[in-house]
């Protein structure tokens, strides 16, 4: 049965799930979420798809799963790929998934939203500066970690890589320039060289009016 | 062997781990992190304890584990408590752990820090308003979820409860008044009624100079 992913192109959290599906490779198709018209926050979406009002949501028959990190773990159970080789590696992968959701993709996602998709009168320079500082601190931890290793955990690509890269392939400006972070830059090239890799906008249709 | 937890009283992320240890009950002791003097971000802490520069960190012999959600999962393997009764419940618990770290405790922790522990000249009204809005959206999801159930997942207390309550027992002002959220208020009372429950400052020494 074809897996369905409620998602939209601008969502790096959706991209983590979409990329994990695509690299599986698993039989899947995107279900477009009209995010900028408020669909994810609607009562219908909350009651029928996800009470958290968020994308992505994976639908596998009767099973609905949200939060990209849970979707990634579920897909690893299906494919046997992108998990650790030992219990220690599994814990380390979960550690980076949590860190990414707490410190990297969270701040980067909101910052990129504010700088590109929010109307200028709702932007705050103070909030952008605050989020930029938090993003920079997270990127420095990622850069340091990747300076002496090819992949986040173990000897090959895992869900730790596929979560941390969630927002880092987008070209819209959000205070991240690959040339400033050489270890991250090389690691992103390694991910993009994986067989079957695709850019977020090639996996999921954008929802922002100018791009859709 | 006594488990050690690098932690400090003001850290709700530390509290999630400390409370899971205490309710286990497991033989553990806190190792005080002098957070407000920058210890967690020092080169020594990063190289010797946690490259992420954060508390809590659990030390179990040679094993070091950071990120409260990973510590909680590790302790559940030890005690057999606070996990799900089925694989579906396990996924649901992980979903709320990720959501809490991404949407609730993350915003609440920073907001509380800004409003109580940051010198006034570094505070920004715009950032406080931004974080307050994000906290309110997360609290509304929690309130709705708890309106028709006693515990976050399944029939009794799990790690999903012990993560989401991380910052909600603190008395310092951070835009959360229990009376405004009746379902959350009743649920916090249920948690506080668990045998062995303790307030964060009774489990871990505060690090802020006025409180230490």
C-alpha cells in the first residue's frame, strides 16, 4: 500500500520525512497541505489529521504518525535502514533527533519563515536577531561535530543526518551560508550524493503563493 | 552503582530527568552545574561531559547520555516504568517527547530564563511577546489533549507526562497561570500526587545567585 505524507515544500520538518521515504526507497506520495492558507491549523485538520496542527503526518493505512522523528523511527522499522548498528548508536541517533528538533531545525524553521514568508509588518528585527543567535549556536555545535567525522553517528548515513539537514538545502536567505561552515558544507554534499537524493522542492510542492 | 545527573534547579529539562529518576525510584544523585557562571558552555564541559553544552547529562558508569528524552527512554529500559503498553503507545510517547522539546519546554524554558534570570538590559519585549505567543499555542494543544483524559498516553503516567510537565511546576512568572488552564491544572495535581513526587527545587539545587 502506498504510504501518504501530508506535507508541503517549504517545511524542512516535512522534508526530513520525505527524504527518509525517498531514500528508503519506499512507495509513497505527498498529500499537499495548503499551509499558508491555514489548513494545518484548521479545526478539520486538527480533528482529522493531527491535533498538534502540524505537518508532516504519515498515513499508513489506519496508522497516523506525526513528528518527523517518530516517522523516521517508524520507517527504519520498515526498511531496516538509517538506524544504528548498536543500542548505543540508536541512543545517539535519538539524541541528535531531539537536539535538532529542539535547537537547530526549530529555530531555523521559524527564522526562515519570518525572513521569507511572513508579511513585513509582522516581522520583528529583535526576534530575527534572537533566532539568528540561537541558530548560529546550533550550527557551531553541528560544525564542530562534523569536523572530524563524515556522518553524525557511526559509519554511514542515519536518521541523525536526515533530521539535521532538514532546513539546510533551502536557498532562501535565513542567515545560513554554506561557505561559512566548511564541515557542514562537505557533509551536505555527501548527503546530496546519496543515490536517489532530491531537493525539498523536487519531493514536495511548495505552498507559498509566489512559488506554488 | 549510583547514577549521577549533571543538572541544576532552574532547568526544567533537568527536572524531567530528575523526576523520572526519583519516581523510578532509582539510586541517583545530582551533580550541580554552575550554569549561570557559564559552566555548561565551557570548553571543559563540552569536551568532558557534553558537546552540546547542555544539562542534563546522565552518567551511568562509562555511559554518558544527554537530552532529557533519551535519558527518559534509557531509564524506562532500566525500571520498566513510564513506557507504553503497546508499540503504538511507545510511538505516541515519543511523539509527545519530541513535541514537548520542540514546542512546549523549549519556548517555555527560554521565556522563563528571559523573564527571571537575564539582566534587564538584555531583555527584548518583542522576543518575550514572540515566545509568549508560541508558549500559548503549545499550552492550548496540551489543554485540549488533557480535557478528556487523565494522562497524556494510555491509562497511567508515562514519560509523555514527565516531559510535558518539565517547566510547569515553577512559581517564577513566565506567562503561565494554572487557573487559566483547568485541564492542565488538574493533570499537574495528579502528577504531584504520585508517590515520591518532588518539586524541582527539592530535587536539584538552584544555580541562580539569588536562590542558590
